[in-house]
C-alpha cells in the first residue's frame, strides 16, 4: 500500500504519468497509445466526489520516448517512391494511364508488394505494384489486338447544355439557388444524351430551355398577388371559422355550416404553402353570434337526492328468525297405509315387419342377399359371394368393387369375426 501511495506522489511531482495526464501533456497521444508501455499501479487518494482507487501509471521517460517515436517521420517504402515517381504502377494508376486495361489484365505480370504510407483516411497498407516497362508493353499488346473504337458522337442537345443554351435540373439549381426539384413540374423538357464519363456511363437527362428557366426565375422573384377576399379577412370584413370562434366563443365549428361562404386563397407563410380557406361575411357571423347569445342557457339536470344515512349498528332492528313449521307426527308403523303398486297395462303384441336384407350383406356384383362370403386381398373388403369371386375376380388384374384396388387373391371368411379382415389388411405390408 505504501508503494502505491509513493507512486501517486511521483505522479503529482511529474516523475510518472497516468493515461489522462499523458494525453493532457502530449495531445497527439490517445487512450491506445500507452498499451505497449510498462505500467505500475498507484493509489489515487479521495478527491471531491471520487473515492480512493487504483490507477495505472507510466514512467515519464517511457512516455517521452513514445512521443519521440510518434513525432519522427515514418520511413517510406522505396518501391512506393518509385510508384510516386512513375517508375512503377499500381493497378489503379495503370488503368488510369491506359483505359484499355482492366482488373484481369494484370494476372500475367510479375508484381512486387509496396507499403503505401498512412494517409488522412486510411492506414498504411500493402499494395501490388508493377514495372512501368511491363505495363507499357502490355498496353501496346492490347492496342494491337483491339483497334481503337470510333469516338461516340455527342448529342447536340447536350452540347447546348455545355454551352449554357439549355439547363438540366442540377445546372439550373446551381445557377439559381431559389429553384428546387419541384419547380420544374410545369416546364416543357427535352431528353438529351449525356456522354460516357469515367464514373458513369451514358445516360438520358431531362433538359430545359434557358429562356423557360429565366422566365420561371422571374415569376418566382415577382411578388405573389394576394386574393382580395383574403384582404377582407385581414381587414375584418370577413371571417374564417377559426377567427369567428376566437371573436365569439359561443360559436363552434358546426355553427357556421349553414352560412353562405366563399373560398379565399390564403398566401404562403413560412414553410406552409398557399391554401384555400372558407370565409364568411362579418354581418352573417355577427347575426349568428347575436342569435346564439339570446338563447337561454340550458338548465342543469336536477341533482339526485342522497340516500338516507344508514342507522348505526346498535340501533338497527334485528330481524326475527323465520318460524319453522312443526313436522307432522309420524304415524306408527302398524297404522301406515301401504300403497298398492301401479298396474301396468298389457300391450298387444304387434307382428314384427319382415326384415329387409341389409345392403352390407348383398354381393356387390350380383346383389344376392346375405351372400358376402369372400374377402378381397390385399385391401380386405368383404363384398362378393363365392360364385362371383370365382367367376369375376379370379382373373389377373381384377379390381375390388369397393375401392378399385388391384386384387391378388380372394379369401373366404370362415366366421372368424374380424380376424380375416385384420389379416387381409395386415398382410398387405408383407412381402411374399
């Protein structure tokens, strides 16, 4: 503990630094600059709102050596100096010098790695560089293989844009800052072909006549005429609904619905454009306000009477418990009358109607009664008689009359209940 306190005294004397005091002393340092330095813990005492805490401290000599290293200019790679002098090329500088080259053109060339020094936006990094002789030879070979393309003709309308006889939206806004992209909605336009550039290909652009642009700017600069009806609103001869309610609080938005109105153009104010507003004659508004003032105020609804206060618990009447009826004296067992059991009426037996054969028992082919005796295999439907099973379903390729599944055999049901059906359905999963 004493060693930590002694180190903090060195910090106060300037023999040691914390990260905060080092950055205050040398502004080029940051929080990460001291990560590689040897540090020792010091005990910072209580001060103000901060309690005692441990802080990393660095020797003053180490901090000064770090600042000296950062202040010294970094050595530049000799290969990069050749790139700057033009003796070597990177891929970007080569393509800027010879437009016929592309990214794949450098695959066959020998390259060397050069360290590009740190710049304002990027840290130092390694870049492939190529000899100027190799790049010149490659560009010459590419020029022999592919003849130079004929220059693309430039649209005459675009030449007028370049000369100032026509404008695009961008050039017009740059020339007249009071214009915006919405200002060109009503102007006649003609599409011009903007030629190919390094950043963008050829594109079609709307262009406008310089005379139309100058006329539009003059219209915007001229003062906008104010609607005479709105001048009457400002003078008090007419009212809008808002101003009428502000003048006569007894009016509401629905009060002016039945009054005759006229539309006035409210001029542009601030960021809000011109809008149409309903206006009403001052005489009509005054008459309506006077009529509303003569009407008596609606009577308030009568107040409900409060229920009488309940009496205190000690004065409340206690309700008597209900009287129980005396149960009738039970008679002795020997005098009780035994009730005779009710006589049942004998119903006349009606002859049962002859039972018709169920459809489940009819053969699905010949419709004979109670003749379903054979099962179709493997579907398991019991639907045919013995005669139809041997006559119609014995041939190969026969199908079940119920589900139309192909039949491989017919099995007679010998009164085993559902065992035969279960066997027939289960057997379809077996491989015979």
